[in-house]
C-alpha cells in the first residue's frame, strides 16, 4: 500500500512493471469494444457456428450476440411457419448448431382431400405427420416420403384398400370316350359317372381411391381330385372313328397303337375254294379280314378307313407281307371295293 509520502519515480516504475507482468500473464485483457448509442462501451466477440439453411450446412463466423441478430445480419426474416432452432433469443457460442428452414407453399391432394399449406418440413413424411395425415399400410405417396417437400408443388396421396377372401371352387370332371366293340354301332352307355373335384382359392382384392376392384389369385390348393366320366360307345363305321379323331390326339391316342400302309383286296364267304369258316373258326363276312400273321397277328383288332372296324381272323395263300384281304357279305360289295391302297390302324 502506498503511503502518504511524496510520490516517487520508483513507485511509478514499480506499478508499470506490475501491470505489464499481469498483461503478459493473461490476467488482464482488453476485448474489442464498441460504443453503444448512449456512449457506453459494449464488449463484442467473434463466434464460429454451424448454420443449416434449408438443408445446406456451412460454417459461419459472426460477431452477432444472439441467433436472432445473426439471422438479421444475413437479411433473413423468420416468418410464422418457418422452422428455427434454437430460438432467436439464444446467445451465440462457438460450435453452436443453428437450423433454419423457410416454409414453402405446397398442396396435399388425395381422395376427399385438397389442402394448401405453408410448411417448413424437411421431407414429405414430416409434412404429412405435421398435418396429422395417417397413411394406410398400402397407401401410395408421390413424391416419396423421404423426398423434399416440393415448393409450389403437389403431394398426392392414393388410398389403397386390400383384402383377401377364401373361396371353394368346383373342378369339372372330364368325359372320356372309350370304344366298345361288343356294343351296337351308334349306341353308348355310361361306365362311370365320375365326380367333380374341389379346390380352395385365396383371392386378393385391391381398390384404389374408390376405383374399380381388381382381384388376383394368391394361392390355390386342390382339396379333392376329379374323377373322369367314362362313356363306352359302340362303333362299326368310319364316321364313328372320324368323330373320335376330331376330339384330338389327347382323347384318341389310346385307339390306335400303329398304322400301316397296305394293299387291300376283297373276298366273300362264297369264293371258289372257300369253306365259309375262317382260320380262327369264325364265319367269314364283313369285319373278318385275312392277314399275314407275321405282319399282323391273328386276333388283332383293326380299323380300315372306308371299311370299318375289323378282326384279323383269317389267312390266305396270296396274303403275304403288307397285303390284307377284306371280308364282305356280298359279292357285289366285294367287286365294288376292288383293289386299293389303304391305311390299316392296329387298335390297342
């Protein structure tokens, strides 16, 4: 403490040295000052902050004291629907993160919905949440939920309803036609009535914005297989065979085991040297044909277009190789048939 004695030069030098020491040690500092309107010196300090403006982040250096003054410094006026964090009154400090999103006009459109709003939401999903709009599981939104809100654009919502239903469906039985040589030509009888089958089907229905309902099959399972209806038909004419052929190979494949191109002649039971009884003991006549047993075994059932169904039931000395002799009941029919090339179908 300085006494009441006269002020000496040594005292002044001591105070000067002490002050310089304090400054060098960092105990006394003099920040940059600015004069306020009332002439009072105000202290200011630079800060480096992160500024997120509408999704673009930059590092900003500022002498502003608060968030609000920082925005005014950059000519930004915060409007009613804009988003700002932290609030304008918060003092700035180094490494502070300031987020500002300017609200943009956007229209939300959908079924029974047309809303024009100003929003600072960062993406479409946040916009819908902000507006209290809840989406269903299958609803569609354009643009996507993660996309930015389109300024002066439209966010369109399509309401999609889906539901499923289990159905039981009948499987129709097929009708199988079989030849029966023991029946009269043109006659038929049901051998087996057959039975319908059944399957379960899972149907999915979809409707968009009260539009038409569309459906698809998402699962199907056969519960009971159908049994075919079997009809036996008596045949004895070429027309009958042709009728079967028109049904397609799927239905007639079982009829013919093979086909052979042969030369056919005709004979009757009353021919010279004929006894009227064939090699198999059957009476000669229409439907009994003579063959070479090395080519067509005796007892084989045959079909010859233009002649009909026949049985390989006889042999002949002149019948060798691809030769066949067709039995007729009358000499006139045999002469009319004459000699011609035919296709012989061996039946299963």
